[in-house]
C-alpha cells in the first residue's frame, strides 16, 4: 500500500514567551502507522500536538497535514482529536452525551446543513463502540471523569477520520475500558487503516499496541519501530533522555497493569 | 387589560415587542451564559445608552433633525461597541475581561456628558433606562420584528457552529469552524437585540432578561436544546407577567419583568431542591 505521509514536521521550533518548549523537531508519520509519543512531564508533547493541529503556530519550521501546510489545510473531517484536558470543559455545560458526540460531525457538514437521521444513527453507533450508549440522554457534566473521556473519544471517532491524534486519552479510564479502547483503536488501525498518534505515559501498553514509538524531550530523540525501541539498551535510552523515562520504563517492567 | 390592548395601539406595540424580546433575548442569552460572556451584555447596553444620548443631543441641536428615533442610534453605537470590544479583547489577550469595564465606563462617561449637554435628564430618559409601556411606536415594533426574525434564522442556520464554539473552542477550530466569523456574527446579534429590548425592559435591565431565564433553565435542563426551550419559555412568562403588572401598577415594565424573572429563578431553585430531596428519600427505600 502506498504510504502517504499524513503529518510532516520540518525543523519545527516553538516557544511560549521566552522558553523554548519544542526545538528542531523533524518527524514524519505515514498513513497506517500507530505512533506512540512518549516523554516526561513538560517535555512538550501536548505543545507539539497543538502545533500539528494549528492551535499554535510554530516560531520556526514547517508543518504539513496530508501534504498541505497546516495554515491552508481544510480537510478537517479527516482529523479527530482527543485533548489531554478534555475534562477541563465547563462541567456545568447543559448538553447531553448525545449532543456532545454529535458535535464531532460538524467538520463533515456544510455550513447550513442540519442534522438528520443518518447523523443520529452514526452517533448512536459510535456511542456503542465506546460502550456509552446507555448514557446518551445523560448530561455530560454528571458523568465520571473516565466516562466523559470515553464520550470525547466517541466525538473524535464519529466523523470517521483517517487520522486521530490523542493526548493521554485514557487518563481516568478504568483498566477494563482502557483495554477495550486500545483494542478498538488497534482494530480501526488494522481494518480501516486509521492512522494514530497517541501520547501516553503507559509505555507498556504503547509498546504492545503501537507500530512506532517517538520519544521526545523538547526535541524528538528517537523515532522508529516499536521493535527497535524495545531493543534499545538502557544506556542509550538514558543518554538521550535523562532519567525520567528510565523510571517509567522500569515501572513498566515491574508491573503488569 | 385585554380590552385596553384591543383599544390602544401603543399597548399593542408594547405587548408584541415584549413578546418578541422575550423570545430572542433568552435565545441569545443561553449562548452568552454558557460562554461566560454575561458582562458583555452589560457593557453593550451601556454603550447603547451613549447612542441614545447622542441621538437626543443631535435632535436638540440640529434643527433639521426632528423627532428622531433614538433606538437606531442606540443600535449603531451598540454594534460599533461590539466591534470595539472584540478589538480590545485581542489587544489585551491575557486580560480579555478588561475590555468590558473599559467599554462600560467609557460608555457611561460619554453618555452622561451627552445627556447633560442635551438637557436630557427627564422622563424620556427614565423610560430608556427602565423601559416603558407607552413609548413603543409602530415603527419600533416592526424594526424589532425584523431583527427577531433575522436572529432566529441565523441561530437556526449556525446552531451547530454556535454549539461547538460554546462547548469547546479548540474543537471548533479543528472542526474547521470559522470561529472569528461566527463569533462576530453572534456579538453583532447581541448588540442589535440589546438595543431592541431597551424600549421595553430598559437599558439597565436588558442583560437581566438575557441571563435570568437562562439561569432558571440551567437548574432543570439536561440537554442544550431543552435549555434553550425553557429559557425562552421563562423569558416569555416574565415578559407577560411583567407587562400586565406594570400596566396595572403604573410602574416601568423593566422592574416588573425582571422581578418576575427573579421569582421564576427562585421557583426553579426550589424545584431542584425539592427534586433532589425526593430522590434521596427514594434511595433510602
Ligand atoms: N499556555 C502555556 N503558556 C506558557 N507555557 C506553557 C503553556 N503550556 C505549556 N507550557 C510549558 O511548556 C512546556 C511543555 O508543556 P507541554 O504541556 O507541552 O508538556 P507535556 O509533554 O504535554 O507534559 P505532560 O506529560 O505533563 O502532559 C512546559 O514547561 C510548560 O510549562
Ligand atoms: Mg501533555
């Protein structure tokens, strides 16, 4: 299968006020890959994702989505996003789970188009996939954090995107549903050739599901197949990374959760 | 009162305008409240006052201008104020709410000067501040009807964009929504509705009619659609009760409409208490 590059970063640097948070990042993510992005807290992972989505503009460098500069990119229906702070939304917001997931379809619709029956079926089907359909009529604010996160995952999936970017999507989700969620992603990745970029601190789960791993700390230190990542010796890891990640890898080795 | 409405045109004007405002003010109010923009409504209503003062002054000083309707000047100022607030919000990116006191105090300051120059501290002004059952003309009524129709159509057409923008701005941008355009359209609609509502509820109480019914609706609704429906219902009930009692008591309708909305709010709070009380009992059984 032809491997179209979906995300291309070229010498991308970014700073908030004075502090460089992202430095000279070069990375290409191809169609069909499932990339796990790992790195310690504050290493710039969320910032890098905001840059990819055009929510922040790079100070230097170029970012292309589906071969087009982010600024001029307009096929947003192809992109789904689950943000790290999904549950920092106004929790008193009066909307049902159904209404929130349906809003994920907006990118697929024309300006004056109204919601119809097909949209309704699509929303309910997606809610079933994340096992939230019984909550369709519940207010989003009255759900638990993990349930809310599953709703936001459904909102990202509902428009059938070909690329989904997820920033720690399973924070607060219980282990049973985390497993179900990874299985769902892996299935979509396999069957629909869905491309995935996911930030996670759970290196164990990433290495067992992702096809590729990228490690970053301001800049991307390693980007390669999961196999190569696992074969890397601890010394190389700590050399390029500092010991934060070391601890993470050891944690992962020590626990089966 | 029914006979009076049939008999007097001015009452018909006030009632119809009131019902239109009772629909459209809470409709926009829902988006204002969930986006935490309530103070913008206040700022815009004070700028509307400046426009009215300017109109009074021009009417007084320029002899060619006779019997000008101050509502239109109020609208113009309100819309310009909305545009200016957006500019200020961009300049003070990290202190967006600063735009509001700047506009609010600027509006009042200029307003007071203009009103004094026009010798305008009189009954007319009182009716702009607190509304009036007698001051709405046929022409005003039609203008408000046109604005109401436009706003309802635009809200329906941009419902999904307005929803996404209110719920999650980042997601709106990723969903390809032209956030700046939709927001601009929204703020202009707010400005127009504020100037329209001024005739009946008065400048000082317009924002209450936009926010109080929504506050009540939030207590009892689960979905966004329900919130809109209940807000409009509460807005209309407040307007009807308020207009009738204003007429009977011979007081400005702004006061009675807002007090009716306050009573509804209190009832809705009791309703919530009552319901959760029932729920607790049910659980024990
Ligand atoms: N809006 C902001 N303004 C200023 N600095 C910021 C902002 N957002 C993030 N930063 C800084 O940028 C750096 C990178 O933050 P970022 O959120 O990208 O890290 P991260 O890798 O996602 O961390 P985590 O694992 O905790 O989610 C941090 O030092 C943070 O303090
Ligand atoms: Mg982060």
